C-alpha cells in the first residue's frame, strides 16, 4: 500500500467515525483492531471549537527535557481529552498506534502524536503513524524548533491541499510554525483558499494523488 492510499483510507474513515464530544468541544473516536489502535479527531463542529481555534496566544507546553510553547486553545482542548484517551494510548498490549485528524482535529492529532512519542518509546521507529490533514499551525517557535523537539514529529505527516488557508493560520509573523513542511496535494488555483479546506476537496485530491502514485509504480 503506498502512502497516498493509506492517507486516503485514513481520511475516509475519519469522516465516517463515530465521535464522542467531550470537554471544551473536542471530539475523538478510538477504534481498536487486535493490537492496533487508531485515534481520530474531528474537525470543528460547534461554537466552542471555534472559540478555541481563535484563542491563539501561546502557552508553555512541556514534556521534559524539551520545553516548548503552543497554541493555547488547542492545548486546552487536548488537555481535556487526554484523561479520556490516556489509558488506551498507554495500553502495553498495543504494538501500533495510528493518529488521524482533520482541521481542528489535525491540531489535536499533532499534540496526541507528541504525547504518544514521549510516553511510548516502545512505539518509536515505525510503530507510531500520524496524519494531520488541513491542520493549522500549533507550535509557537519564532526562532525555530530545537532538534530534540523536531525529532518527535518525524513520523507525523502534515497534509495540505495546496491553497488551503487554514494551514497558514495562525500567521507565521505571530511566531507559529509547523514542525516540518507539509506534504502538498492538489494544484495551485484549483480551489479558493476556503474551498481548498473542505473535506470533499481533500478526499478528491488524495484520490488523485493515489492514482498518480499507482501509475508511477507501474
């Protein structure tokens, strides 16, 4: 299975998942298959989510020995969800965890990925896979990420439909950044910056990228 097929399947499952909405409006879904756990985080689905999206002053977010700062609203939402999913994430019988999120959920997926990387060293090196589709910027690092923090996101794939405006927020001039450059799908000018963020646009461009990858492989 090529990467684009994996992403397309993950995104389609994400859209159909049965979500539980908890504190601060965050929505998650846990699906276990044998020793594999998949964690899904839903896009914004209400007023509380949007208020958290716009609460972008940075706050200290630390897992020692690397101290870092992130978007206050996303930190608050993930902090309210973590007690509900932590036992599942720390289950020692798991041999693989996949984390997927879209838009607001993509920001939560990034924070979840970092938590699992920190708390489950046994899953590093190929047993933790994460996808954040159309995710806004989460990390506050005006001077760039330290190498130790960068390493935590090596197995996180950020996916951007080329003109998607949300993936450029909060603006870089406020000090926010992605942990590494996103994987680009889509074509320049095919969608407006708003339409490029829509779920149907992501699904269409993931399918197109999958077909291109299959043709190259032949």
